[in-house]
C-alpha cells in the first residue's frame, strides 16, 4: 500500500508566511500605549499563502 503525501504548503514567497507586521509610529498616546499600524504583504494581501496556479492549457 502506498502512502499518500500531503501537498506542499503554499507559503507566499514574498513574505515567507509572515503576512502582517505591526510597525511602531514612535511615541505613545495619552494612555501610554504605543501607536502602531499594521502593514500587510502586497503580494498575498495579508493571508500568508498564495493561490494554487492552474494551467489554462498547453501551447504546442
């Protein structure tokens, strides 16, 4: 009996799966919290994986 293999993960090659990052703007607000923004990977839009490419047809 053969063993079934799982497909390889579709990790985004641009961000290596780390799709979002919190970036500090510097300084703190009046409550003492750091001001941050979230930056997402432009290639995968913050998901961390890429869609599977399907081949539309072979050219001769």
